[in-house]
């Protein structure tokens, strides 16, 4: 696994054609949610909310992987029917518009989960 000092370095070292979408996802998170902590975890950009895992994303060879944890994916399964998913991952196709509203729903669902855990 490659190691990165921070998210800036991760994005800078990504393929040039993927950097814009990575920056877009990053800014969406940082601009939409206060009190998130940004770090590199599992070799990818990761975010914590209330000191709990919140969201990760990664530039994969054939897709952009977003990782909002399993709960939100199960909760929004019907809305994710047109995407490739697994237990904790949603795969987005490069070259298509980022489904920002859907990602925001996943993130808001994750915050609900975290608040219930307290």
C-alpha cells in the first residue's frame, strides 16, 4: 500500500485525469460538514466525524470508490440500484457526473448513525 503524508499529496500523486474529481469530492465534504477531521487512513483520504470513521474515497484504476461505511449503503440500497456496490463501497464511473445529492444523502445518513452510537 502506498503511503501519503496528507490528502493534498494523495490527490497530487493521482493520475492527472482523476485529480479534479478527487478534489471535487474533498471540497464537497469539507464545505458541507463542520467538525470533520481529514487524514490518510488505509492509504486513502479519510474523514472522521465525532472521532468516528465517517467517509473515505479512493481513485481506483477503473472507478472512484467511495466508502461511507455499510449502514448508509444498506439504508439507501434502492437509490443505489444503478451503481456497483459492496458491503461498504459504492463504485462511481469516471467520466460521468458525480451524484452529489446521493453522496450527500449517504453522508447525512452516516452522521445519523454516529449520533445514535453516542
